[in-house]
């Protein structure tokens, strides 16, 4: 098998005295769809925030496309990564948050165009075409000149996804993207993720409480419990056939 696109090697993370992650080892391969499940506070969000460089590990390594995210070489020595190195490695990664994080003063189309133009210095016309195509793909072709405040929560979340995909990341991170939505809006957002999972070859890591959804789209499911990966395997093995008592007790809340 080819080299994983993401590798966590013995990653620990504490906030003050609180040990949140206690030795995470994980490989994610190109195009792989990974669902992360587990009780609240088990460290799911922290795992993906570290990949987005929003948190720094206390120890251990995270390697993305062969580059150590947080460390770089300088004069033959390993030193903490500077902002330039982080920006470069982070260029492969896109993230969608629970609370959309759209720019309120920009139209939907401008929201999707700003990063490729200003961060990646891409051609404006080419980006515009791509952004319009993506917005059509998520069912918002008729809203491109609207502002975020004019959209429903589900529509905002679909814009956030289009915006992330326009950057052409190799890995997309989804942090409980449906949990702030009214229940009737969850389906339309899951449908967009399902479409992306089926038709885009980027890897995806999804923190989710939607077990049927995870079962449906994930190649691999991780059960995180008290800061360790307590179980990992195919969606069917983990969600339907695991003998792990804590996992069974966690899953029973969704039945
Ligand atoms: P999950 O996503 O599984 O609910 P999180 O990764 O959000 O878990 O959080 C794991 C633990 O880390 C929680 O106890 C949370 O309070 C703590 N934590 C997360 N981020 C911070 C932070 N920035 N400062 C202090 N504690 C944090």
C-alpha cells in the first residue's frame, strides 16, 4: 500500500494538567474516509484541530504528505515549525466547523473565492468558475450573490463545504458539522458530504454522532475513549460487531 497521507505517531496532548490525548497512532491513506466517534470530551475535536494546526501536540509527531507538521529542519537541526512551514503543510488540509465561520460581509461567492485568490494566489477567473460550479453542486447556484445572513443554517453549512473544496485539499476535516443545525436541516448537509465522499478523491475525517451515516460512508471508524483509540476497523466491524463494552454502551445511546 502507498505511504499514508497523514500519520500520527505517539501523539499526546494536555491542556494544563488535563491529559486529553494519550498516545494516538493513526494512519490515513489518500482518499480514505474516516469517521471518529466517541463520548463527549474524549478528544475527537482535539485530534482534528491538531491536523489543522489549531492546536500543537504536547509530544509526538504528525506527518502530512511526508512533512512533519510541527517540526522543520534548520541548519541540520530539528526545530519548531515556523508560520511559513505550517502554512505550506496546512495547504493540503481543509476544515468545516460546527459553526460555519463564513465571512458575514462577503457574498456566498466571495466567501468561496477569497482563500484561493489571496492565500494560494490563483487566477481570479478560474477560481470564480470553480466556485460557481461547487456552489451549484451543493444546490446553491441561485444564491451566489446572497449574504450568509440570508441563508438557513443548512445552506450556510453547504457554503462552508463548497468553500473548503474550492481550495482542492487532499484532506477534509469535518467537526460535528450537523450538530448545530435544526434536525430538519441535517439531512441536506449529510447528503452533500455523501456526494463529496462518493465523487471526490480527497481523504475525509469526520467527527460525527450520526452512526448510520458513518456506517454508510466511512472506510474506517475510530472509537475514541478517554484520549485513546480504543477500537478501530471497518465501519461494520466497529459499529455493528464490536465486543468492546464501553463502545457498546456508547452506541446504545443512539439506538
Ligand atoms: P470531544 O470532541 O471528544 O468532545 P474535545 O477534543 O473537544 O473532545 O475535548 C477533550 C477535552 O479537552 C475536554 O475535556 C475539553 O474540555 C478539553 N479541551 C479541549 N480544548 C481545550 C482548550 N483549548 N483548553 C482547555 N481544555 C480544552
